[in-house]
């Protein structure tokens, strides 16, 4: 994994946690508790699935047959 790839991974991870968290905070402060929670859960889940699909799924995790 090159330096650019590490930066992209870190940015995706940060955006997947920070952005939904800020949106949840803003919506909760505005009185929309349930909507804020739904936004946070969906944003976090989307980030996890995207990170799995782009970076984890292609990894070859097979060991040697021995």
C-alpha cells in the first residue's frame, strides 16, 4: 500500500466516522434525535461497507496448504 493509498484509506475512515457524527450532533441539537441516530448509523455502516469493499475484500488471506 503506497502513501497515497494510505491517505485515501485514512480520509475514508475519518469521513465515515466524523461526518456522520457531526451530522448527528447537529440534528440532535435541532431536536431530531431519531433522525440524527439514523443518519449516524447509515453513514457509519456505509463507510464500513465501502472500506471493506475497496481495501479488505481484495486481500488474499489464504494460508499455505501444508
